C-alpha cells in the first residue's frame, strides 16, 4: 500500500577518515544535486571511520538545505539523555535539518571493547525502546517539570529538558527482526532497512508487522515513513535489479513506492557519477511515474498519535486549510514550547498559527471564525504586559513571520513596517538615514501591539505618541476582507485603529512618517528616594516644567531589607549638544542625592538595543494596573509611596507624557488621554491585593488608563480608558466592522447592540 508520504531521496556516504575533505565534498555535492538527505554509517569502534556525530555537525555547518542523519546511529555507545540534548542542539544550529536514525547495536565485540555493555538481542531492543522514550522526553519542552525516567537500562532523575529543537526531529529505526519492527510500529517515525539485506517478501512482511503494531498502539500506520537504502549500477543493458539503464531503475523502484509504500530512497554510493545520474535521470522520471500512478494529493505531514493526543477539545484541527499546514504549531509539537507563552505570561493555547503572508492571515482568521466559542489571541511581538497575546486552550494567530521593514520614500521619510518587527530592529534600520520613530522603552516589543494602542517612548514629549506618526494601515477585518485605512480611505477605521486597534482587526502593515533624529543624550541615574513622596513630587515638577526635548521615566520597587529606597531614572534629551543635555539632566539630578550616574551622547538605536532575542517563556499570571494623570500632586505622591512600601507591587513606573502628545486634539484619535503629563503602571504578584489597594488609593487620582499596561479585565477599565463620547463612537464602529465581536478577547469594546443588551 502507499502511505501518502511525499517522495524523497538521499545519499549514503562512507565517513572515511583517510579523505575527510572528500566525505564533506560528497555531502555538499548531494545538496547541489537536489537530494533531500545525506546519511553516514556509524561504527565508533572502527578506526577507519570519522566519528559520525562530529561529521554530521561539520556537514551541517558546510551545507544550507540538505537534511542530515546517521545510517544508523549506534545507540549502545551513546548515552540517551546526552543524545537527546545533542540532537536538539544540532537541529537548532542547522535550522531544523536533523533526523535521528537509530540502531539497537551490532558487532558487540567492538561495542564491548569501547566500554559498552554487551546485550542479548532482546535486551538491545528493550534498551532502544527506553532510549526512544528518553530522547522524546528530552525534546518535550512543553513539559515544565524535569525529566525523570526509571527503566531497566537507564535511570534519570530531575534532568533539565531542552534546548528546544528547530523542528519535530523524526526518529527512524534500522530494523529487520520482528521485535524491532513492532517497536517501530509502537514508537518510531520511520523504518530504515537496507534492501541488500532483505529476502523476497521481507518488505511486505515487515510493513505488515509495523502496521499491526501501530494499530494496536492506537497509531495510524501512515505516521511511519518507509525509507530504503538501495545500491546498484547503471549499464547499457539490464543485468538485474537496479542494474541497467535509468529507465530500468525507474521500473524497478516504482512498485516499491506504489505497492510497498516506500517514501524515501537512499542511494548507497560514493561515486559522484552514479549520484549525478540517479539525481538527474532517475529521480525526476520516478517522481513523474509515481504521480501518474497515484494522482491523489499526498500528505504533507502527519502528526503522531502522541501529538494528536494533546489536542484540545473544541478546536477542529483537521479543518485547518492545507495552505496553513506548515504554519501550525500544536501542543504536541516540539516547537510548542517556543510559542505557548509570552514575555511575562504563561500560556497554553490549543493551536498557534504563524501565517507567512497576508493571504495566510486571512485563512487563519477564517479558521478562527469557525470557532466562535474558542478564545482568539493575536500576537505581534508577544511582549504585551496585559497578556492578551496568549491564552488557554484557544487559538493564537502569531504574526512572527511578518516582520519586514522597508523605506517607501526617503523624501517624505515614509516607511512601511510589518507588525512582528521589533522596535530595536526598526531603530537600527532607520539609523543610517538619520531617522527615528519614538516607540516604547524596550526594543523587544513588537510593532503591532504598541502601534495600535498608543506608544509612549523615549521621544514622546518631543515627537508625540507612536500613533501620531501613523499615516496608513493595511488590515484584515473580521469578515476576512483586506482594507487600507488612512485619512483618505476608511477614515473612521483609521481613527479607531489609533488607540483601540485590537478591537477592529489584524493590522498586517503600518505606514509611518518618521522623524529626523540625530545623536541624543542618554542618562541613567540611581537616586535616593528615601523621602519617596517628596521625591516623586519633585521629579514630576522637574520633568513637567522642562523643555520638550527631555523625556524621563522612573522605576521603583519595594526596598530590600536594610537598604534605602532608590529610584532608577532613565532620561533622553533629544539633542547632541553637551550643554543642553547637562542642563536638562541637572533639573532631575537636583531633586535628590545620586548613588550612581551615567550620561552619554549616543544614538537612539543604541538605546533601543536593550532586548534579548530569546524565546519568550513567561511564567505565572502577573497582575498589572495603569493610570493617566495630569500632575504628580502631593496627594498622589503620598498614595504612590504607600503602594510601593506596602509590598503589593514589585515594579512601579511613571513615564512622562505631555508635550507633543497634548498638541493633538482629544478627539483626533481613539487614544483619549491627551491631557495627561504622566502614565503610571505597577505590577504585583497578587491580583486581589493589588486591585484592592489600587482601587482604593490610586484610582481616584487618575483621569484615564493606558490599556496596554493594565491586566484588569473588569468592564470598568473600558470606561476608564475611553470617555463616553469616544466609547460610543467606538461601539458604533465595532458594529460596522466587527458585528459578531470576533476580536473580543482583549479589552473588548463590544458592538453597540451587544453593549446595550448587556446587564
């Protein structure tokens, strides 16, 4: 039978240590000829061979596309937990090009001579069985607990998993005997025998044993790829199986695909001419013949039964469009650990879709609309403090692949940026032009979330919010249509996007008019804040009365035992003149004694280069609250001191706003907090405790909320963020653009009719 696998081809190269350069050259030649896979035999006890794992690592660094595997790896001489970590590392370094082909062991005299334990055949299979469990356990980084394993041959206690490989590394077994074949059916992803060792009927018999074992284990036999090592020679006339013309080879191999289900042929040859003729004449002809015999579309991939067992109820996984098959990550996939959580928040979504282009965003949203009762999150950079870019058991549309930055017009400083670009990359791309775009304070934040909410960054008092530089967006609406919004096209939608964009669609590109920004002054001060209320009041006055070219943020937390209260004050001066910079920073430095200071002239891009590129792995459910305030009054400063010293928060920040932000009319965008001079945010570990103290002491002082910094889901927050007139307009537009409330799993502005019907 045919198992539906796409047809692939590989080479089997002898790892001779007498000509290592030639071995690598054959691997590179395999890639240039279009082979999918290059493999190497593994006999660690033979001095004539290079170490196979070292060779594979070197070949991975010398090639770009071709996949790499042993043929097959000698497991008795390789400790399984180390092997699992080595596999993950090599796969990660090679960009997802490793396959694990394993063997139970042979040539036991050589194994024993190298210090390996001599095993009986049945024991060797049992040890390989345990090895597979351990490797899969090491690769299962969706599991947060350390790996423990207690077998007859291997025992592990509290082993840290990881790293996360680049793709789901398949495990193939080289096998001929029934017990090994049954193990393949139970646990492996592929069967890799050599045809020269087989007798007539062995392929069919072996497949039958594998299939029966797979079904008994609750697996689909199609999960298991059938690979075959083959050898032969080309001749002008047929001389037997794989001995003859290229067409003779095609005729010999075609039944193995159609009738026996072979999905991968691996050519055992170190002869370049043989490799070239096979790749140039046999491969294309065989593909054509197979397509003629099996016209139905073949499967791109099939997840294992173990992976499918981790699927969540309520999601129709099998209805994911075929075009998105390679863009989907499920809980059972090894990459899941990379995408389940965000920067600050743990998540466990049921499916993560990473579209590569706008059409795929539309398809992903169409799939999401088919699940009206399942949570939907849209993610750009995954840094959002509010945590809305992940969920539990829901759908995440992760825009990570949409990260392009391009200059449209140098004369007008017009740029187009996709939502998953990080602000540090934006700053770096704009620097050669002498430009900058004020964003947030952290370079790892994605463009999409910030540029639809506001954008309070290091140049905010001089250049306004990020949304104030937005000239147009391209976005996918709830019904799947793709529209452009600007002052001239869909202006009502453009108004809403600037401050409440998450409620109206998925922005797939932003067009900004950026600013000319040269070198800037950058100050980092550590200040004595023992008299906390007085310090806050003084800092607020110094910033508020300073020229607009100064923007200052402060960060505080509860003092550690026996230590004084300190404030970290970070300030940018939009000038390269030392006397101007010193004048502005001195205003702040005069507020309280300094413990430490650093003042430099640098580039905006250097300041924004403050983020790690590591995968997000947020833990827990941190609670955050936010508020906008016009002045740091004595009463507010006293309330803030009580909050900080209470222990209810571990992070307290005030950002200066005002200046250019207030030049824009309150009704010009959906962002309504134009009169505020300061944006306040706090993060605590206990939601109830933080909310209780915030609501009692802090909230009375605020006149607005910056929703990106708030995690409180109570409906009052929407009314805090948007004045009645603004909210009413947003509700009307929601009814127009998203009447079914598809984009609801955030700070939801419900359609007007839904809002009126709500209790």
